[in-house]
């Protein structure tokens, strides 16, 4: 359980002009945080940074999965579907020991089309996976390379290439057994970067160059107080920063942070306080609209 005193606004470590600039920069920063409920529904809530932050509950899409099935979800993306009306929602989930591709269409009337909804098994051997995420390039070509990431309980971090739905060329690196959870904070033509917490409370950046073999570059950002978060969601904030949501499932609470462009222990982090909402669902993820044309994350 995370002690509130460690993450209350008074614990923020931005100060002076940096704090003022950071507060101003976050005023219009927004993320769309999603979840999978115990009943298998998808939710979405718009969280806007401010003083205080605000939450707008969006539509709930029912019965995307059977009750209690998913353990993990990647980001969930959505975009218009042609020639059919409505929007297509897609992503990946770990269910039991399997990896699944999820897709559904929300019609113009806001209802899920039951004839356009599936969860297709991709493969097995995922029972010990503790984290799942996808990084899309800013490239409208549907065959452009996508990066999929997973973390195993033994600390093995793996990246797959994907084109047209096929996961290929897995590359792995070990040494991450202490990591509790992660969030993608940066996407460039040469690397992806995650912000990761450890069970001991430290906060790190893990840069993963898009080369083979996989050679992570790890930098410590903070040494303590971050162990209480079971999930992190990150969104771009300004040109170089990150709006970070930390979710403490023990207290069903969420806390916002404005994170400056990551630079090891020199990274500026400002606590923005507790989010006025309950976080009681088992699985959380980031919603992304039209990921191949959306601005890329650039937090490091």
C-alpha cells in the first residue's frame, strides 16, 4: 500500500521557476485512461491536469471479455472504420496463458456491433507475463513496423516486430526482475523509452534502441517512494514532458504527476495530487485515437 504522505502535492520535488513553468505547462494536458472491469467491460475517462485535476467519465462498452478473464492489456487504439459506420477499437490482452488480439466496432449510436467483435488467440506461453504494451510509429502505412513489448516475471524484457498482425523477430534482455510496472513515455525513429517502478520504490527510465541485439539503457530517476503503484499510464504533456498517472490498487486511488523531459536524477517531477475518482478495476491501459497519425510520446 502506498502511503499518501509520500505522494501528496507537498512531496513534489519541483521548485521555484521550474515548478511555475511545470504548473503552467500541465494546465491543458489531458490523458484518456481506460480499464477492463471485473465484468469484462471497457471504460474510458478523460483526466485533465489542473488545480485540481478533473475527470470526465466516458462511455462504457460492455462484455468485451468474459468476466474476470484479462490479466493485462496493451493500449487500446481507435479509428474510423470504412466503409462501415462507426469506430474500430483494437489492442491486445493476456488471458490466462494466452495472448489475444481484441477488436470491436462501436456504431454511430454508441453500441458495440456484436457481429464485429472478436478476441482471437495469437499464441500461448504467456502465464508468467507481468506487463504488455505496444508502440505505434507515426506512419499512415498499415504495414509500417509496430513494436510490441512484454516483461516476464523472471525479468526478461522482450520486443517483437509486427507487420500486418504477425509478431516476428523477438529480441530479449534480462535483468528486470525488480520492475513492478512500466509505462511507455517516448517513441522516436531510433528508440522507445519506458518509465518503470521497482518493488523497492525506485523509478527508472529504460531506453530500448530499435536495434538488434536488444541493449537497454537504464537510468535511475528516483530512489524511493514509488513502490505503491500497480499501474502507470503516461501521455504527452507539452513538447517534451509527460503527464503520468500512478494507480494504487490497494487504496483504489490515482495520483497525477507532471514529469519533465527525463534526464536521470535531474528529471523534474511535480506532484499534481490525487485524482478525484476511484480506481477499483483489475486492469488499466491507455486509450489512443488514430495512433499512426497522433503525436508521438517524447518524454525522454
